[in-house]
C-alpha cells in the first residue's frame, strides 16, 4: 500500500479549509497539503448549513479560511501562512553549506541523498512539495526495481526521508528569487528573504506547465481550468465530465487517476497519435478504460463558461466541435523554472533551459567570462561551481530515472569543484 494515498479521505483531518471551489488560492492550499501528505477537510462556502455550523463569524467574508490543528484560524489564508502555521517553514540551520540544491524533484532529491550520504553539508529548497511534477504521478510503472510500480508521492516521500536520515535539510514553501556570487561561493536569496550561502549550487528546479493559448482561459483558473493534475482534485471530480489536454506520460497518468472518479474523461491530443509522445504501457492502459475517450488531432480553441467552465470548443479535422466539460486539466509540457538562476547570469538556450558542459559551446557568449583554465564540467553552467540537473537542463531526457541519474552524477562533480576551491 502506498505511503501516501492522495485519493483516500483522511479519517482525522488536521486542517479545515473553507472556501470557494473556484478560488485559485484555495486550490493552491489544497494542492500543497495533498502533495505534502497532510490530511485536510474541505468545506465549500456555498454549503450554508456546514459553514453556519463552523461559527466563523466575520471571517466567512475573508475566504479561504483555514483552521489549523491548534485552533488558530487564518483568514484569508495563504499557502505560506498555512505552511508556517503547521511548522513546515524552518530557517536554515547552518551559516554555510557545501551544496545548496534548488528544487526537490527527482534530480534534487537524488543529489540531496548522495551529497549527504557522502558527508557534504546539503540543503534542498522547494517551493511546494518534494517530488516535483513526478510527485503528482499516480503510478510510475517503468521505474527500475519496482515491478509493480510506485506512485510518485511514495517515491518522493521515501527519498525525502532518506535524504533527511543522512543529514540533508529540506526547506519547503519558498522559492528561489535570486543567486549572487560571494567570492568562489554563492548566496541563494529566497522568496521569504532567507539567504542561504553555499560553496556550490545545483539548479534542479524542473519545469512549470506550458500555458494553453486560448482566449479567456486565465480568467477560469481555479474555476474549472487547472494546469497540471493536482492530486487534491481527483476526488472532487466524482461524476464530472473531465477533459485533459496533452499527449505525454503526465497526461496519461492524469487520465488514469481521474477515470476512477469522473463519469467521463476525454484526452485531447494535438498530434495524430500517442505513439511518439506516450510510453506504450500507458497508452495500452488507456484503451482498457471504459469511461475514457482519446481524441487525436484535436485542439482546444475556445471556452464556454458562466462563473465556471461549462464546455470546450474544439477544432478537430478542420471542424468546430462543442464538448460539454466540468473541468479542464492542461498537461502540455514544460517551461523551465529558471527565473532566479537567470538573474545570476546563467546561460540559457533558445527555449530557456540551462546550458551545461559542452552545450555551452553552442552559445557564442556563454564562456566569454569563464575564469578557469579548465573547461566546464559536464553538468556545470557558465558559472564555476553552479550546476544544473534534471528537466531544467538543456538537452536532458525528460524521465524520472534520467533526472535521478543526473542528480547523483552532479554530486561527483561538486566534489571536484570543492576540491578545486579547497576544503574538500
């Protein structure tokens, strides 16, 4: 049985959330709690009887409201406030680390495990929850050593516990704002004004979902339109008509999860087939689900809504088609999370991914200021001692196992850099 069952209703909720289903703030808090394995109870603000029984007083007008296990009430609640109230936000314990890891997805967690197990002082910084996008995957069936598969949530939970057991720190609910140089070292400035100093940095921040260019879609975020397929939303779609856009493994995993609850799940694929973009084991599973339909050569071109999503306008084979839908989940590939690293002067490719190693030679200016006699190491950027691994890296293979391999490989390269600057 999975250590985290996202779809199970908790017996003893730790957090009570009251809000509008259409609230993007409420969605963000639910997603954060679900992905961190924290039980909660959701009360829809439109359920007058339940809301009245809670005796919220004037706070009912300041949604979302969160009541924490110790009775503290947050209104309106933010993700950061909830995380702090649950004791999940802690300051760095050291004034300097050997390695600071930006992101705690598969690459970042692998680096944390290997770095800490080899005696390095390591810290991983994550804006939402350990596991990254892989952490929301219902079942990874092609990961080596798990013949029955393993959920992304369980893999992330195990890896986080393993990293912490070896002594790595994991700081949650804050993102990288900027990186500055301090001699041969770096200082990572976080969104809550925390500064983390380290002798080497690994950027393993992964990707965000690419936006769907459809008129009016931004106004419906949280009101039936979502990027990614957060585990907190599966149970809430019981009996609904759900559409998922995408042709990759993330979209396929989302279809399988939502098919357990939704009356109908439709996968909308721009390409002519799934063969080139989705693993065969996933596409084969989709064909065996009775409430799942796959529409290829299809794009979303419009939305129909009132205060909530009601239908999609599709373009399929040159014809316009209306399809009723209660929820739309967009899983169409990634945009690299490089905002903080880019401010430090890290060289990026044309799509915004981080150049490393020999790939730097394809950027005419990337090595102009390179200060060392040696060339950059395989996963090193144009800044000595600053590395990149996983999906954020230019030319990476977008697979969980590949990201884990790069994260562990990066630690060996960090050892070389630390020996170079002394103290290794």
